[in-house]
C-alpha cells in the first residue's frame, strides 16, 4: 500500500461554524475537521479570496493551516482571488 507523505491544499474550505444560512442548509458536509490532519502539507490561499458559502473573509481558506497539528506551510497569494460562486 502506498502512503501519502505530503499534500497540497489549494483553496481548501474552512470550518463549518461560519457557513452562510444557504450553505448550512444545503451543504451540511462542509464541516472539515483539521485536528487530525497529520500529514505535512502546503496550504495555498488567495489574500482576496471570498466565498459565498462563508460569512468570513479570506482567512476562512487558511483554517487548514491554523487548525491542523501537522507540519505545514502557508502560501498566501496577496492579490489572489478565486472566481465568485
């Protein structure tokens, strides 16, 4: 069996505690738990990212970095912004 030795998370969703009412109702699975993410990872986020699924701003996309215990790095593209949904 092959084991994952490192990962890259690009525009990963944040935790579900700040979902918009629409997202909470229609996307209940959007509640990632990063507390068990132990594989080293690179988390990539845009400094201007916004999501219509969260009431938070660009920092929502950095939850994987801030909430996981694994060795990780954060790359923020300062002017980066995803397409609005």
